[in-house]
C-alpha cells in the first residue's frame, strides 16, 4: 500500500502547522487533491528558499495530487508585508510578466506540467481587472480588521507604519484561494510558515462563502541550526538561475554547509531515501560527515541544473581540492606571452577575473598572507607575473583564501 504523502512530508521535516490535521491526513490518503502554492515574482529567478516549496510540490505530485503553481502577477503589484520591515518596491506589469515566465522554466525541472498533471496560473489574470467596489462588497464583510491586526505579518509592521495598500494583501491572497476553489476545485493551500495568517484568511473565506471544506498547511522555512534563513552568501542570494549563481558556486554553497545543517538539507532538498539519510546521520561528529556534504551538493545540483552540470561541478571541486588546484573546468584567464617579458600586474589579473573586487582588496589580502601563486604565499603587493611563474603547460594557479581558485594560462 502507498504511504500517505503526509507521513513522507512529516518524516522529512517539511510540515510546520496544519489548520485541520486529521482531515488533511485523510484527504491526502487518496490521490486527486488539487492544492496550490503561491510564488511572488519579485525577481527574475527563484532562489533556494523557493526550492523547498518546489520539492513539496514534487512529493505531492508523486503521490497522485495536482499542484497549482500560482504566480503572483497581481499580488506582486501590492507586495506581501510578511517578514518585511519596509514596503516592497513597486514593479511594472512588464517586469512582473517577464519574471513569471522565468519562474515557469525553472519549476518545470522539478514539477511535471505535461497533460494537466500540474498547472501554472497567474493571479494577475483575475486580480488586475477586479472592480474594487464589487470586491469590497463581496469579500470585505468576511474579514475583521481587529482580527487582521493580530496577525503576525501586520503586527510587526504597525510600529514602523503599515500602508493601506499592503493591508489589502491578505484579502487578495484569500481571494486567490477562493477563486482557485471555484475554478479548479482547489481545497488546500500550502506555503511557508510566514504565510500562516494569509492562509487562514483564505480557508475561512471559502468556508464562509461556499460552506465548503478548505484547508491550509505550512512548512518549515529553510533555516540553519541558528534559526537564520539559508540561501544567502557574501555575494547575495543563492539563485536557481545559473546566470545569477553559477553552477559551481551553487554546488559549493551546499558542499560547505555547516555540519549541523547537512542532514536537514538532505531531507528537505533531495530525494535521497530516508534509510540512506539515516546512515549519513550516524557520521555526525566525525570528519566523515564530509561525505554527506558531497552527496548533498551533488544531488541538489543535479535536480536544479541537471546531471551533466552536477558531474562537472563535482569533478571541478575534486580536481581543485584533491589535485592541488588543477582542473580543466575551473575559471581561466589568459595572458599574452609577449607581455610576460616585462611582467604582468598580478593584482590586476585577479581583479579582472573577479577573484577580488579591487587592487586595494588584493593588496590587503597579500598583507594578510591570504593570496597564493602555485601554492606559495605571495608577499609582494606589487608582484609582477613573468615566464618563470608558469609550468611546462604554460599554466599557473592563483588562489585567494582556501576556496577562490583561478587558472592563468599563457596564450
């Protein structure tokens, strides 16, 4: 007998809160449930925080349920106050629509949209043309302002100022659920824990207007062992678009997660069976936990970027860290042989390649003994590269810190 997907989600650590646990459990025991998750297209790529939601959609779909990915083409024009200390920047319709198209491509890697097995809908299709007076008369009476102000997403904003524009957000998201219930028989909304208040709003609206069952389920936000959101680096968010976060950097992010977070990430972000994950968990506290990190990095990269790209990232990493920095796939810059006779500014090479932000930063790192050339510490802030720095293949390896590698090749 097939396992109830609720058990799978619970075992892997996704589920946080449920409006009606017993009823949801029973409903998900039989295939055919239409559910939705909303994505606000505030950027032209999804990031790793969204990836948790995509994984939930995939687990649900594999259990025979139908995902509806709701693109917030309408709600993005207002902005969700949840988790914000200030108002979101207004976006044009063109920007929002472009972002929606980018999302669709990325989601297709994890969720099967063929033959109606999953749907992508854009709430701009119904929200942008709403008659405001009709909307207020139809939806407004079902919401208590007093109750709305107790919602966490509004409460934390009251001190700094909450605009009436944002105050509409809960009504709009609730209306989305109501609309999808009417059109697609959608009776379950899923979302991150920060969406709890908005989800309850939709559940209660359907129950009041349609006298029909509706449910909500939230899942854990992707946080580390200290409770901070994961998916941020010194360069910014970890994106699913390889043009914004290169595949190698994406792989490295997961390869370098803290020991305390690797098992949680395996459960939430891969399809590795729980039996295997439990075996990896036994490695906690030993150096062997690195094997779990390698597996995590490979599996997440394979899902997001495909097996071929995951293989390249894995090989590059092994070459760099296990073969003393030699790799065919690592970042490479070329210098002209003729220029080496007079010497080439080493710091400028590192700046041009993006290994450091400026010559000033490079010089500071050299002072701190954090820059290497062919595994030897560079001590001269004004070091000039010459022919003697290159091996018989015309190659030299520069390194910043432990993990920033660059191949310099004579052309």
